[in-house]
């Protein structure tokens, strides 16, 4: 039939693209399951780690990711996306095995750092390969498909893994994750060999410019040129830089203690905790696209204000609510708050970047935001250990209040997501 022939000829459904999407989905599934669900409680209950140690362990993952965040384009340019992808997948596989088999804190930290190193090239590799196949006419479509694979993995990982976690028995969950990574390694080995790489400017939260004519220059010269480009390209409010850090810092504070609070303070079962994650995540997903369209139509500021106000209110009140029904409502409101924040915040960042210099400036911005995800879990663990479970939530809420004030002094275009 004609439609079947068209489907076979459609490059977006080629085995190569499907392989890339499988890798994206499964790796994000494993990463989300480890960082958000397994590690915080496993290290606390089974290994007896303090919240401060747990914070450092999760921060190690963000350190590994942040170290490669800016130079990852150059690495792909030198090695090609297939070699880079396979190397990253193997590092991720080793990290999961290390985390599953060790009981020493130092090796847990090393394992999380390896996880960061291994997953850092994932986005640019998948997008480079898929857009090369899709061509100019199919770039928008393939980007939508890639985002679906990413969101599905990120969302399902922390929820689904709860059904494989017994009462202080994580062996089944770890075996599942090792099995998942075994599949990923096999799929990565099936990727075709490519000598070159197509330069793209798309990468998840930003763009990575791959400029081959600079690769031969000395490292110090490339760094100097890069920083000079960034400095020349930006004419933004100085308040934007602390705001970028604080935005991810507030989120990073919640990463190591959210699961601890659910399991140790609220005494939720794995199923109940999954329902909590679904309550917040589903609201975020449902409202995300409509909010993005409204930001385009009405402007950035109203949604930033609403998002920071809602989220700060929930976090400041959350640990003082005792009714389960009220807690579910608060989680749903927090999900709505982040549905307001995500598109409007991305619009704010995008509006500050000159279109012709997006590659250089995005890398710099992502590095600043990455620092918040590194420091947040460390601070959070210390607050939990010293001041109790209220402190991290209150700190995160207060940071969002500070952001609510800061954004008032940052100039924002009235409409549109990019200049």
C-alpha cells in the first residue's frame, strides 16, 4: 500500500533514529529513578548515610555533567557522535553497576560523578544524529519526538521504580536498572559508524555550537576566545546571573530530601509516593504547553510572578501540612507553579541571548545554572542534618521569594520568547 511505502521511506522512523530515541528514553529513565527515588532513601536507610553525604553524592552527578556541559560540542566534533555516545553509555553502565554493588560512600560519590560524565553528551549526540537524518525539512518534527522520549523517561523512571523497591530491599530495582543499561549498550553498539558530524544548534535546554576550525587551536586560546565572545555578546542585567543560579539552586535543594521526607517523615509507601510524584508531574505536563502559548501571547512577567508566588507559597507551607488531602493539593499547586515558571523562565533566558551568538552564550548560561544544581543538594543535606526536615523546604521557598523580587529588576521583552 502507498501509505506503508511512505512510512518505510520516512527517515524519521529509520532504525537509526529509533535506536537514538531508545537510548534517550532508557538512560533518562535510569537516571531519574536513581537520583529522585532510589539513592536518597537507599543511602539513608540501608547505608546509614547522613543527608549531608547524600547531598554530596547527588551533587557529584551534577558536577560531572557540568564539567562537560560547555566542551561537549568540541568533544563530539573531535570524536563523532557515535563514539561519544557509546563512550557515554558505557560510563553510565559502569556507574549503575558501581552504585548497585558498593556500600562505601566514596564509591557512591564516584559512581554518581561517572553518571554525570556519561549522560552529559546524551542530548547533543541524539540531536546531532537525528537531525542529520531528518534533514532541514524534518528538524522541527524530530525535535518534538526527541522531547517526547526525554520527558517520558524522566517522568516514568522515578514513578515506575517504586514498584520494584521492597521494604529496605533494593536488589530487584538495581537489577532492573542494570538490565536497562545492558539494553542501552547493545543498542549503542548497533549505531552506524559515522566519520563526520553535522553541526547543529539544538540541545535540550540550549544550543551547542560545534565549530571545527577552532578545534586545532591551543586550549588556552580557545578558552580566551570563548570568554571574549560571551562578554561581547551579552548586554544583560547583572542581576540575571545570580537569578539563574538561584533558580536551579532552589530546585537542587529539593533533590536529595524530597524522597527522604516522603518516606521517613510522611511514612508513605512506594505506591503512595508514586501517586505524589504523579500528582505534581501530571499537573506540570498538562499545563506546560498551554502556559508556553500564553507566555508567547501575553508576555513573560505575569507568569514568572505567578509561578514564583505559587511555588514559594507551597514550599513554605508544605512541611506544616498534616492532612494527606491537603498535601496532595499542595503538590498539585507546586506542579502548576513550575508549569508557570518553566516556559516563562526559558523565555527570559532566551530573550537575553543574541541570536547570532546562541552557541557561545548558552554554554556559559548553562554552566551558571549547573552550579545551582551542584551546590543545592550539598546545602540541603546539611540543613536537614542540623536543623531538621523543615529547613530545606523553607530555604527553597525563601529563595523563590528572593527570585520573585529579583526578576522585578530584570528587563524583559513584553512579548515573545526570543528576540
